[in-house]
C-alpha cells in the first residue's frame, strides 16, 4: 500500500505539476496511508470525522504553503483510497486472487499513465 501510493503520488506530480518543477519526499505515500485508513474505517462502519479532518488540514498545506506538492498528496490519496477499496471489498480469504488482480490492475494503470505522459508509448 505504501509503495504503490508512493508510485501514485509520483504519477500525480507527473500529470498535475508543471514540467519544469521537481519534488522530493514521501508525503504522498503517507496520504495514501491516511486515505486507506479512512476507507477501511468507513467500510467497517466507524466514525471517520477525525481522519477526514486530519486529511483536510494536511491537504490544505499543499495548496497554501510554498514548496509543498499538493499534486503528490492528491496522487497518493487517490491511489491509497483505491487500494483500500479493493482490500475492503475482498476481505474473504477466497478472494485473494481477485485482490491481487485488482491491485495489479491499479499498478498497471499507474504504469500506463506514466508511459503515456512521458511519451514512451509513441502515441
């Protein structure tokens, strides 16, 4: 979850940030973990208001503080949330194969988006 969210945060920067900029850090992956925690709490019927507040406050830093990449935060948030949706929907041990296929599909989509944006597909 952490490393795929890190990949998703990189894809977020690739698609949403100016091409001449650069970013450094793992905060996008942390946003993926926060999104996953939010989705899992929701899936088991728990109160998510504190986690939602934590995500909102931290997400605002990227929009209002110079030098913080909101693009990475959004990419990690979306990716972590997507993976958590897969995991919360495939909790049964008999769904292990579906879980692996779904997470692999998320990684494949991130890879495709990267290849497409960088021109590696030749399209």
